[in-house]
C-alpha cells in the first residue's frame, strides 16, 4: 500500500517537465564551471569543485521547490487525494509514503548531479593537473549526500507547510524562506553574538536565537570547503549532522501527520 | 471561399525584429569601471550569499583578476589610480571574507597591493588570517612572514610566520634561513634580496617569464640600494657621521659609480639614514 | 450497512460566517439495498457522502459502515467511491491508474490484471488504456473514475453523480453496470439529479433539503413520478432561492 503511493509519487516526479528544465540548467552550469576554472590562476581545483557543488545545491533546491512542493500541493488542491483516502489507507501512512517517494526522486536527481560533478571536476583536472590542489573526490560524494539530506529536510518542511497553507504559492514562499533562514542562521547568530556590534537590542538577540533553534541549521550540511580542499570531516561531526537531520525531519513529519489527521478535505 | 492571407503580421514582425537588433548594441549602458561587484560589508555579504559563498568569492576574485588584466598603471608614476587600488582592495577583501580558504585573492593581494605599498597593514593581516585558515599551505605564512619584517617592521610576527611556513613545508631550508635572518635582525635589504632571488628561482621553475622579468628588475634595485648602504656604512665608520647625499659617497670614492634605477628614479638618502629611490619601487608615498 | 445518526455539520466561511450544511441527518441503508439520494443543489448530498468517507468529520452525531465507525479506515476497505468530479492523476494512463487504485486496496497483481482488463473492456476504455489521462475526453475520465471505484470489487459502492459528463451511450453503459452490481448483491448509494435513473435503479429514495432528510420512502410504493414528489417536498420545505 505504502509502496504503491511511493511509486506513484516517484513516477509523477519523473514525468514532470520541470525535471528536464532543471537537468538542462545543471548541465549548462557544469559547462560554465569548466570555463570559469580556466580563468583561475592557482586554486583551480577548488573553484571547479565548489562551482560544481553550488550547481548541485541549486539544482536540488529547484527540484524541491518546483517538483516536490507541486506534487503534494496539487494532490490537495485538485483533490486527487480522494482516491487514496477513500480506501483503507491511514492518513499517516499516506504522508510517509509520499515522503519516501519524494525522497526517492530527490535521491535519483542528486545521484545524477554527483555524476555530472565528478565528470566536470575530472575534466578540469585533465586540463590543469598541476594546479589541481587537494580536491578529495570521496568528500565530493559525501558533500552530495549532505545536499541530499538537506533537501530531504526541506521537503519535510514543505509537506508541513502544505498542510496549513491556503495555496501552493504560499507553501512555495514558506519553504524558500525556510531555506534562506536555515542557510544563514549560523552566520547571523555568530554576528549577533560577537562583541563587534554593541548596539544590538536584546530583543533582536532573542529572536535570532529562537530562529536558530526553530529553523534547521543548514550550514551543518554545507561541505563544499571540505571537498574543495580535502579537509577531512570527523566521523562524529558527520554522524551528528545526520542525526540532527533525521531528528528534525522526523519531528516535522510527525507534526505534519498530526495536522493532516485533523484536516478536513472539502 | 478561402480566407484571405494577410502579410501584415509578417511584415510588422520582421520590421520590429530588425529595429530591435539595430538598437540593442546601441542601447548598452556603460558601466563605470570601478563599480564594486558586492558593495556590502563582508559580514553581511556572507549572510546574503546563503549557500553560495564560495561561488560568490570566485566571482569576486575573477572580477578583480579581469580588471587587473585590462588596466595599465599610470605612465608617469607607474602606479594605478587611488580609486583603482581602493576598488581592488575591497573586491579582494570581499572575496576572502566569503571564502577565506581561496588562495588566488591572497596571491593577487600580495603581488598587486603589498609591493605597491597600499594599505600594507590591513592587507598583510588578511594574508596572515588566510595563512591561519589554510593550515596545509606554506606559501601564505611565507608571504605574511616576509611582509611583516620587510614592510611592517614586526620581527616577532615575521619570525612566527616564517617558522610556521618552514614547519608546514616540511623544513624548507630557504624559509629557515629567512627566519634566522629575522631572529638576528638582519639587514632588511639583504633579507629582501634573498627573498627575491628565491622567487625568481621559483618563477623560472614554473616557466613564468613575465613574472621573472618584474622580479629581476626589483632585485636590481635592491642590489643597487645594498651597494649604497654598504658604502654609507663605510662612510659612517670613516668620518664618524652618516653621509648626506649619494654624491658624497661617490666623491669619497666609497661608491665607485652611481647605480641606475631600472625604474627610472634616482637614489637618495632619507632623513632616517635609509637609502631610497624616487621611483615606484621604494616610493615613500603611502596611499590611503 | 450504512448508519448515519443525528449528524450535524457546519462550515465556517471567511468572516466567521457559519453555514450549516447538514442538520440532524439520520439515514440508514441496509446491505444489498440500492439507495437513491436526491435533493436541490447545495442541499448537503455531497457533504453527507464525504462525511461517510471520513474526508470531513461531523460536528456531532455518529456514522458507521458495516458496524465500524467512519473514522476507522478499516470501514472503507470494501467501499468504492466515485466523487462528484473525476479527480484523476492526469500524468498516468488509465491502466496505471487502475493498477494504483487496486494496489491501494491491497489487491494481488494477478487478480488486479484480470479485473482491470474486464473493467476496461466493459467501460470501452481498452483502446485508450495506454494513453495518459490528460488526453481523455470528459466522458472517458468519468468512466475511468468509475472503473477505479470498482476495481477492488467493493461491497458498498458510493456514486456521487455517476452520469455527469457522459453522453447517452455512456449513460446506458453505466446504467447497465449499476444494475449488474445490484444483481450481484452489492449495496449501492447513489446521489444523482437524473431522477429517472433513480426511479429505475433504486429500492429506496431519500430527499435531502437544506441538510435534513425531508422525505424517505420505498420506490415501489410511490404513486406518481419522482419529479413531482421532489418538487412537492422541496416546496414544502420552503426553499427560497435556487442555488
């Protein structure tokens, strides 16, 4: 039963035209990466790596924003959800199954992006072997896994928002704002807590701290620098990030299920 | 009855397209050359770049690099304009603020700003911070160490960074020798001569012809200064007082010939007794 | 089979206006019976059906299917639902959609394949079965939705406006299908505006006006045509405007 919903979700994603647009965009950006790397004097490997990873982050983000959100939001808006709910499918199972399907789709996209990144980095390496630096391909793969986890987390948040938002556009806005806040929350907290700016009101500090705990700290999942310079990541650090991600996503999905159970589908 | 085929939309479409294509190149707005790519304070820039800090750093650096490649220094002073220095400084500062692990901006800062004596304190501090971040890199602590002694007269910091460079490079004897010179408060000109000779050697190894020429010119100036310094020291020992001008040294036959400055300036003795030249190489002027 | 007891449901629109949709509705449908539900637009027929399927929850009262409360998803295991519009996943083909519907009910793939083939044939969708639903006409979409409601061989079939969007050929098809289902002993709950079909197919009929069950009776016992009775009941209920 869950497998059926998961599979249909995955299929819907694959058949979505936006996926092809995003693939094209990512390919263009990889070509751009090779061109830009040629203009760098020393740290060629680093530039190729972090441009490739930036492309991967951006493309995965587009998939979440334009494909994942659409799937659940459309399901509710167009009432196609009636089929599943009029059968003996518990609402919690439905949410879980949808999430797994979206995760599968995201996983496939990130895997393709990984292949593209590795190809791009290898091309640049062939062109400028002596300037390549200490790029670690293994860490590039780990960085992609990290991107996958991050976007999975964002997907779970988008599912929560679609339960309470009045339209798919509102869900879109809430999700992108969450990503923006999540990406900057660590920096902002550091900035506010540093002794440099003395004229910060205590209220601001509280708000920043609240946002830090409420929104996911996505900086934990940004491993571009590690991959670009071969800076090793402690297993404990990685483990903690994974645990944090899983915990946060589970909490969000649980809340989603709680809200969904009570939701009236007129 | 067949409907009438109208050419009107085809004609208006073609004419409009032609007008557009003609006007497009003429309608380009000329951007002032010194427009900053990111005009925000570094900390704010980091926040606004979200997860694309490194890519933004790359773009900022490329902006500086392209600018440098396309701009020539003023013919008379052999320097760039003050606003050009300021622009480069800000652009490179933004670049390292966004990605402190990126090597190229530090490199450019060192060659374009430090030797042109622009904001040497601030720039070298950035290079030093870069050395702290890039823990595997021996080049940055080497640059920082050299600059601290030669330009900023900070022997302690210089020694710290040069020994760090040596440690990171697995005991490069050249870095060791420089560190030793700092420890013994060696003559700064000889210090710089040693540094330049090493740089020329490295450039030759990598086949960087253009760079070698620039470095050799600098080396020539410093060697000339050294000769004058040695003569001045002998003068002081002989006559009990330091010489006033370079011509005095020549008159007293302590300096055999007047060295020429490949940068076109003339050598003179400054109030504090140090030998300087009126040209770009050792210009007294400090740009703000 | 179906037992609706004293159910109240109102909706809160914007600006805090409470609109009563169902008021003190009580209704029962016995197993194997065909029940026709008619009423003016906005009377609460679709709302009643959605309450039955736990898509919305009653403010008070109880609803049960086969003894199980409507809030228990097990109550829907043997229910087939056709909503008032065919809400279909248009990126799937009819074949894929039916397979999905079957798997949702836990149908084994061999059984599913057999039933799917038979239903597609019966509903004249075999030709188009491998085209995406987005290319279907309105009638084809309606027929696909009906097939999905029946793929798992449900005991209770709930049809909300089954004839909408169908041409006369389609209507004949569905009419015969419903008659056949009835012959198989299935419980049928139809909400429709086509009163002649209700007359011919249903055992009992209920007229819902403004959220109440204003009339309930056995079709066989009726003296005149259903439309007359309908108009009578509606007028008696004092319905002012035509929604």
